C-alpha cells in the first residue's frame, strides 16, 4: 500500500508509505496552494514537491499531511487539527513518537505554534520559504491592494473575526521570533523573485535575537532541497 487517506473533522488527511521504513515520520504542512483530498495532495501534483516527497520516501520516511481547512493562515483550528492528526498517526502506525516537520510558506505559522504545544513530540523542523509573521506579511501585502483585500478576506474567514478586530489584533503584536534551543530548526529560502528578497530581509528582523541562519538558494538549486532536508533530518536522529 503506497498511501492511505482518512478524514478527521471533515478534513482529508493522507499518509505516504515508503518501501523500506526507517521508523521516522514527517508531517508536511503546505502553503496557500496546498490541499489534501481522498486520493492526492498538492505535493504529488507539483513536480518539484513530488521529487522531494519521493526522495524522503526513498530514505524510508513515512510522510503524512492534512488539508487543515485550506487557507487557515495559522488559525488555532488548524493547529489543533494538526495535533490530532499526529496523535492518530502515532496510534495507528509503527513510528518513533518524535516526528520531523516540513512546513512551507503559510504552513510555518502552524509549525511555529506546534513547536510550543508539542515540543516533546517534535524532533526537528524545516521551514521552506516560511511566513513567520502575519503582521509583517500583512504590512508587505498592503502595497498591493488587490492581494491585501484577498488576504484579509481569507484571514477573517480563518480566524472568525471582522476586519477591524483582526487588523487591531495582528498589528498590535510585538514580534521577535524565538525558537527553543533544544529543538533543531532550519530555514530554507529560495530567492525566486523581488518579493522573495524582501522576505529574506524580514527574516533578519524577526530572527534578530536568534542564532538561526537561513539557508538561501537560487531557483536553479531547487533540486537540492530534498537532499538538504534529508541531511538535516538524519543529523537529528542520533538520539532516539
């Protein structure tokens, strides 16, 4: 059996099984375009992501992912569901209870919250082109009225708030991202556009109090992402 899908709270979740399991699980939390349905997920539809998924499977990783209500933008509902999916996977599969997380873009907002809630159950975290701050992301999108309006609509739906309440809450946050020193975290950022360069500048501000140094790649090196992930995960598996 190559994969298995199941539902929780109306949301589809999927598990991909390797031919030769190594006993470790990877939770993939996708970006805005991510989806999981009864037979597929975005990471099997996108050529680049599919290559990473296959590389992980070839090294024995059991991979699982959830639809997480679609455009969740780090909402508590999405965080809670991700935790419940983890708990169900650990009960049903033969896996080490400490998992790796690979989160992309918007998915990083869920991953950061899971690091707080599930610290003892997470072995390592890779953040790929992450959005680390809703506040900084909103400020960046303000320059583009159409995208800002679209983003606000998605946020008010995800957080169940009206626009004014939401903006007051997000812009009132004082943010300086701090990661727990005992939880290995790696940021991989592909410098694919002008917006991507702006995002890299945001990392410097947000990570000012952290020792974390992002790995920057040019788009031509995208094929290295799978190898970088595997190398990092394996370095975090010395202590079971």
